[in-house]
C-alpha cells in the first residue's frame, strides 16, 4: 500500500519515526513543554482545592502524586507530538533536517542499515508501519509509538548517499 503524501511547508524527514529517534531529536522547547505539563497538573489541582475545599487538606499527598504523574505523562505526549510534527514537516525543522542528514550519511559510510536491522518478517514490518504511522495524532484516544525497525518511512533515501 503506498504511503499517503502530503504537501507540507517543510521537508519531510520521516513519516514513521522510531520512538528513540523522536526523543533524541526533541528540542529544549519540547522539554520545557513537558516540564510545564508536569507542573501545571498539580497546580491546577491545588487551585481547584483552594476554590472549593474538600476538607481533606491533610490527605492531599496521594492525589497530588497522581496528578503530577498524569501531568508528566500528558506533558511527555505533548512534547513527543511536537517533535513528531517536525519529522513530518508540519512545523519548522531545519535543525532536525541537518541532524538527520548527518546521522543517516554517517550510517551509510559505516555500512549500517539506515533504519536499523530488523529480524521480523517483511509483512509484519509493513503491518507495524501501517499501524504506527501518524499515530501521534491519536494520543487523545491511546498512546501508540513505533518501536519496530523497518524501512517504510515515506522518504527517498537516495538523498543520504548523495551527500556522502
């Protein structure tokens, strides 16, 4: 099945980036968004408690821990999604394009597979790619990440050998 192509304002790096790659390419602004999400959840919880006290002020430790965890997970998903947008070419990605070009050209020079070696059958890799491509848009329903190494990334890989 062909990969749907979109007209994007910036160059597409990868339509189905691996989890570790998305995290490695996060910018400081993504980490700031993650930290803001982590801090905002318990602050909102405390703000709601101040506005309408429950009368259980001494028993707030566990709820605060839970809301902090929820904020950390939500902040991470938001930062991960922002980083994914740059891979897809949906937001400004000049730093990521340069980093990708250097990383992939180096892998080619070393004789390694561009996206890593996979020991899964090709039809399973294809299925995995179809299931995880653009899954970051569905984080509100369920978090789904690409943990599989495959060669279905929706980009022309000849650009990496040209710069070698």
